[in-house]
C-alpha cells in the first residue's frame, strides 16, 4: 500500500475530489450535471476501478456484454466536469484498458432540475423540440433509431404526454402525473425529474473522448441557460419568425454547425411538426383553431437553410 493513499479508499469512503472551480468556457458553470458512460471490454474488477477513481462509481450493467461496465459520476459542476472526464481517460490509459463502444453502449447526461419551475420546464421542452432533429443528425451513429433513445418526433404518445404540461388550469397533481408517466427510454427523459431530480439526455453514443463529451455537455447546459434568458412567449416569437439557421446559431453557439450533409430544411420541418402537435394536443380545453393561428408561422416567413 502507498503510504500517501487516502484512508477513505480502504473503507469505500473516498475523499470528495470536487473543487467547484468556475469554468468560464461552460454556458452555466454552477449547474450540476451527472455523467453515465457505458462501455464493454473493461477487464478489471469494479472494486479495483473504484479505488482508482475519485469522481466515478463503477457498476455492472446488465444490458451490456463482454465485461460491460457503467461509469457513473458524482454530481459535477464547473471545472470538475472536465476533471472527471480526464480522470477516467487517464485511468484507462495508465491501466491499459481499451474499452469497446458497441451499439449497446451510450452516454447519458443528467442535468439538475431541482430549482426549475413549470414555466421554465415548458420553455425548455419547446426549445428542445426545436433542436431535437438537428441534434440527432449531428450526433449520428444511428442513435435516432435506437430503442433506448427514442426521439419525440417519432413518439406521438410522448408528445401528447408533454402537451399536458401546457394545458390551462394545470394543477400540481397533473404535473406529477405527466412527469412520472414519462418513458425511461425517451431521448430527453423527463421521468428522471421524479427519480433523480434531473432531466436525462440519452442521445450520445458510447465514448470516453474528453473533447467530444465536453462539447456535448456544453450543448445540454446551453439549453438550460436558454430557459433563464427567454420565456415561453419569447420562444413562439423566436421560433416562428426567424430562420432555423438563426435559431441554431443563437441557441447552440457551442455546437459546430458546419456539417454540409445535414438537411436543415428537413430538420426545421420535423421540429415544426413536433411543436405543432404539442400545441394542438394542449388545446383540448381551448379553441384549437385559435391556438394554431396564435402560434403557427404566418405565410411568407423565411425558413432559409444553409451553412453559417
């Protein structure tokens, strides 16, 4: 045993490595996130890995094969996010661990919602639906066809469930029921609000690449920052009166938008369809035509797509 090794490691009481240092490159440095990385071919026992890692708990995942393992971070914010990603990567390198990332593996990002109110949640849902088709196109790797990561644009029942949060005269029981009845494998898992106090983003394929995951976490945090800057009413004005390219560049400044193979016109069409369904479903207690006319784009609005 190394004499300078923390005694807490011997008793499964690992020291808290978090330093809570501000990271100015993040959209929200003070927002807590959690990271779950699934990998295969991890041929070291979990107990030994737990001793090597301060930011992570190591568990077995039954959905994986070939020494499948899940690495679950502690709650992270600020500079600890990159530090945790780098720690895991360094442990792999220093111990000759070569993880495999099959189609069974993925990365899940949890973002703290404990201080989010209903109005902010509704705004987040709208902005997310606007971005969802582009996000899936950018991430690729067949994630939009993965049964453990279902897009809302392929999930009418999920859209309908979310729409109940937009009903008039909604009460606390309605909110609890709508969130609690969410499906675990929806790409943006809102059921996790009840279970863990977070929204879970299941979009990303399996990887431990620091820069790739750091960039994706920035996107998730940028989405949450948006709900602090804009209201639901702002969204309707923003989304239905501006070109889709402007929406992407303003909401996702941390997401590269240079992939020429992404059909932005199709992404916009899919996004508008999702949001239209949400509004129509939420209008069961109102005049549906009035709601549609209030929110849907007027004729002549430019929807130009293309490169930035």
